[in-house]
C-alpha cells in the first residue's frame, strides 16, 4: 500500500503542475540559443545565453544577477539571501554552454529547435546542462510557495559557467577572483546524472585528471635500418618500452609513488556499489568492447569510479604510410592520461611520472615531457550531513530509496571544493540514455520535474541540517 502524501509534498507537486507549461516554454526558449562555446562563430550566442539566463533569474526573484566576464565566454552569477542571517550558504554550479550540433550529425530534428516526443524533450543542452540548471528556477519558487516564505531557507547562490564544454580554461581563475562573493558552506553541482530512471542516485565524487605528452628524439633524421639498425637507439622502441612498463601483470600502475595517499574505498562503499543493478555485459556492449579488464582485486564499477588509472591515449613514430620503409625514425611520441582519486595530488603525480619517465629512457635518446593543467579529484564522505540532505530530498521526490555512485570522469567541481573549502554535492536527474554530446540529446520530462521537486525540498532540509549540526 502506498504511503499518504504529506501536505508539504502535495503543495510542492501542485505548484509544479500548475507552472509546468510555462517552465517548459521558458526552457525551450533558452535551448533555442546555440551557445556553443567551442565555436568562435557562436560567441555572440553564448553571450545571448548568459544575458537570457541573468534576466530569467532576476524574474525568478534573485536579488542579485550579474554576467561575469572572462577572457573567453561569460558566466552568470545570481544570489538570493535568506531572511535568517545564520542560514547556510549554498552555491549551485552548472553551465550554459553546449556541445556543437548540426542536423547532418544524425539528429531527427533541428538540434536547436526543441521538440517533445514521447514525453522527452529533445534539443542540444536539454540534459547537458541547461535543463538541469533551469529546474532550480521552478524548484525555488515551489519551495517558497509550499512554505510560505518570501526568501529561500538557505542563502542561495548560482554560478553558471560559459566554458565547461571547452574545458573550463578560465574557471578556476574566475572562482579565485570572486572568492568572497562565492563563499559557501556547500556546493551543489547540477551537471551530472543518476543510475537509471528506476534507480535514483546521488554522486559522491569525481576523479581528477593529469595529462602529459612525451616526445622521444634519436637521430637528427630518419636513417637506414640496414646501415644503422641494432647499433643506435630507436626512439620508437623507447616509446614502446615505456608504454609496456606503465603497468605490472596485475594492471597496477607501475610508477613509484603513484598510489601515495589515496583514500581507499570503505567496506560500506563497496557494498553500496555492489547493490547497484549493474549488467556488465550490457555495459561492455555500450563500450563497444568485448572483455572487462583492469586493476586486480576490484570490480568494474570500483575501477571506473574509485581507482586511479593510467591510460595510453596515443602513440606514434616512424613511417605510417602503405607498404614498408625500413628506417630508424628520428622521433616518437606518447600521450598519457592519469585519472586520480581522492588523496592524490596532481603535482605529486607529475613529479613521479617525470622521474619514472627519465628512468625508462635509454642512453642516446633525448626526451621532452609536457603536462597540461590538471584537475583535482573531489569526494564527499557518505556520512556528510549535507550529502544526506541531498539524498533525503531526492528520496522524497522519487518516493523510493536513493543509492550512491561516483563519476569516473573529471570536471571543475574540484576547483570549487579546493578554492572555496566547501563540500561538493551532486544533484542531477539525467540518465545514460539522454545522449550527452550525441545526436538527439534529450531529457525525460518526468525526471526533469523530479529534479524541480528535489530542489524544492532541498533548501529547507539543508537549513534544518545546519540548524541541528553540532
């Protein structure tokens, strides 16, 4: 027998249903703006998107709305103080830029002309990330309507980035420049998803990322392998040997010091991962792969969510054309990436990889190694009170237990955690079938409204959690 719906839930759901049509109309208007940050021709559209959102947030009730300039695309900041000066400060992060899209990429309709088919809203940005940003606008209004408040129960701030789909090149600097305005007790990242339509989940962390490119140099030019082969060092062989030495026979990363300081999974976290309805064969089909592989002693989910990795992203050198060309190449290269977990320091990883690389390179081969800007990992413990607030709010909206996951990828959330010294919490309702970055991107309307509902419950729950915190 289903449980009776309490009056607060009923009030929230009634308000959402009454305002559903206008909310979707507004979202569709925003989705029509092709805010593709990676394409210079759309720079004007990215700015239009920022201006549109700032105006809509002001209309929603935020007392401060600002468009923040960067050397690239603009971000949007908004703020709505609580009536209680002791209320917790919560910052919501998302992004308003989108991936490139064109009808000829395989879309069934124009990517920037939103259409609803089978209760799904199709458009570029519907799930990633405009839809998940925008549900907070109706959520906060439903929160006010259901509680009779004139301001949110928390001091609410929004930071909506304009360059996430271009790698967030100016994001950390932006956060550092506005640290005082962005100061928060907790950060909510609404640029994520959940396990499935039937299994609501809250993400507790993301991996970090360090990337490098290594070039190997031998002879000053390609030379004849008959005349010189076996008598001079070969940079392509040096690259291959380095790659072969990257892992041991158990798929552990062989770089000394690589695992220093990592936060190991708790028994409870491993149990929670194991409870998820994970179909490994279906996952392999999605990956277009034929076998699971990875670090010994860990499951597939543990490997992609909670273990560090080293991957060869590219390797090359010497003759690549048809037929043979018997040479010793003058140079070779390798591109490596390292996914990092909580407790790992990208600076330490860079030093360890540099030292290890130098030890692998034979005499007579010169090498150069270049690291890109790193992304730090972030993790919020399962027992953190703010994380429990997110789980309760989502459970209330979905009327079922909420499980916990992590993200195997990397993003700017760690910059917020590090610069603002605040826990990062993830609230997203997108599902894997939404097709982020793919043709026919969509969002399930029922789940989108569950996001609205979760947002409506969250602010009151967080305020109560802080009020009773020790």
